[in-house]
């Protein structure tokens, strides 16, 4: 049966009309960022502080794309009389995202919650070597990891919360002790400086007082000497006056 003329046009217009009334699904990326589900597997972030270099993730990774280097260090005993301990120190942690198949096994097996999924996906590179993210870059991804979902009401508090609180309390106590020690040191330093300044001022005052005393002594001596000289002079005058005046019984007074 030959097609009815204009039926193709009518069909096309019907499709256009149908899609015009439907909600659009086109994502305007990169002008508009997509809204991704919270558990999106975009990139892996490393929370280095939690990593004990147990190597479980590297061993379990099916692609062998996790590279870890470490060395051992001896740490002094926590309490006096205790034993020295040795611990692993992380030197390198890298994930090659050119090999990674985003299975999530490494995150699942990590016993210390050191690896997390981040929904970030914009890290395409023109050089494949750049897709090996070293520890600093993996740490930076941690800032993009979404918060864990809220706990069910009435559920038990996770042990990590209590451990984190204990660590924060310890840190705060150490900071307070340090601040108090610094304040005591500053106070002691100020007191020592004030004592030093007082010690330097005393000889000057002593010298002044001695000078004043010596001046007063010299003045007193001078006054005494002047008084003595005055009294001697008066005595001499009196003596001379006595000799010059004719008395009633004197020879000169008896002459006619
Ligand atoms: S997601 Fe899978 S493939 Fe990728 S690093 Fe982790 S274990 Fe390896
Ligand atoms: S499994 Fe976790 S703790 Fe162990 S090496 Fe990997 S990231 Fe670190």
C-alpha cells in the first residue's frame, strides 16, 4: 500500500509535539554541574593520619595500582619504664587512576578508615602519567568527600567519636599546659629583669647618698673650723684689750 502523502511529516510533527511537552533531560555540562548521588565513585581520597601502612589495600587491589613505600621508626615509650616501639612511617602512597577500575575493594578492606570515595570526576589529563595521584593529591581529594549520612535515631555512638573526643581532650590539655608553662616562663623572666634593673640602680643611689653624706661632713667640719677660728680670734682680741687697758693696780695707772 503506498504511503499516504504527508504522513511522514505528520509523524515527525507528532514526535516533536510529544518531546516538547516532556521534561528535558539534557545536562548542560560544563555550564551546569551535574547533581551526583552521594555514593558516586569519582576519585579516592586518602586520610593519611589514619593509615597505618598495613598494606591490605595494596594487596587486595585487583589491578595492583596502589603503590605504597614506608620505613620503620622506633618511638620512645609512652610512659617511663615502658618499652620502645617500632612503627611504620608512610613514605609514598599513590593510586594510578589510569589502571583503577573503581571497584572500591581498597576502601572496603581498609581497616582504619583511611580511604574514601569522593564524587569528584574532573581530573582528566592529556598525559597518562598524570593520572597517578600521589599522597598530597589524594589528601586534597579528602576535602571533597561528602559527610557520612546521619545515624539512625537511638543508634549507639560509634567508637570513633569517643576516640576522637579523647584525642581532642588530650590535645587541648597539652595546649593548656604549654600555654601555662609559657606564661610562667614569661613571668619569671620579667621578675628577673626587674631584679636586674633594681640591682643596677642601687649603686647609683648609694653613690649619691655617700656623696651627700661626704658633702655634709665636709660642710660641718668647715663650719666647726670657722667657729674655732672665730672664737680664737675673739679670745686673742680680748687678751690684747686686757693688756692695753690700765687697771687700778697697774704701774702705769699709779704714775702721776
Ligand atoms: S578501586 Fe579497586 S582497582 Fe581502584 S585502587 Fe581500589 S581496589 Fe584498586
Ligand atoms: S588498608 Fe588502609 S591503613 Fe592499610 S595501607 Fe591501605 S589505606 Fe593504609
